[in-house]
C-alpha cells in the first residue's frame, strides 16, 4: 500500500467518528491564522483551537504575499474574521537559501523564470514586521486593528511575540509609508 492509499484509509476511519457536519462556514472566533507550511508547526494545536474556530492560511515562510492578502480579504469580507495572528518559526527553510538561487536554478532547468516572488528572508522578526505592515497598509482588508505576529520556537514549543515599532523601523518597504500605505510626496 502506498502512502496516499494509507492516508485515504485514515480518512475513512476518521469519518466513522465525524460529528462536525453542522459547523458554520464562518469561524466562530472570527480569527484568521497565517502560518508557515512547516510540518513541525501545528497552529491549531499550538493555539488550542478547535474545528470551526478559525481560518488557517499557510505558505512557505508564512509570509503575507499577494495570494495571502487575497485569502485574508475573502476571510474578512465574506466569512466574518476580524483578528489575524501571524506565525513564523525558528529554523525556517526560507532562511536557508536566497531568491536568486532558486530563480536561477528554475531558469536553468526550464528556460523560464516564475511570475511569483520567492520572498526568502534573513531575519524572522523583520519578515514578520513586513507581513504585519502589508496587512495594515492594504486598502482591501477592512479589519486591520488586531494583527499580531509571533515566532514559534521549534526548539522549545514556545511563542515569542514580535511587535511593530513606533514607526522608526529601519526596514520599511521602499517608497511606501507603512502607516498610510502611500508613496512619499
């Protein structure tokens, strides 16, 4: 039996005890969680959340990309979420290579460059702050007042909160005032 067949069997066993068919599509806690896709990070268990309580959105690095903004907009505008938790983690794979390394390899193998950004980073806290700023400056996300970012320490299982500074960040996005989302005059 191959892995996927085993997983389908697990799903059949799980369905025998299934009792969550009446859950609403809107998360009851009105919470969206953006996290890295790393297999060591289990946001639902880590945060003590149950089925139907939150939306979970994951990608490599947990970085707020355009597609993540798209998911958050839908989550808030149509499914009622109001608060956002961002989860990065120590020992992240996105710290282990550079954008140009992957893009160069892909170009060499295929003759094409992807249309999407890789968005590796050197500093977890800085990338988390950048992701928070992207949410807070997006004109499309209506509820931006409760956005908090955390680093999950894979070595200890603990969370460490990362806060935006008073505006004196040295890592602002080029040409954009993170408080207003506007380019400088």
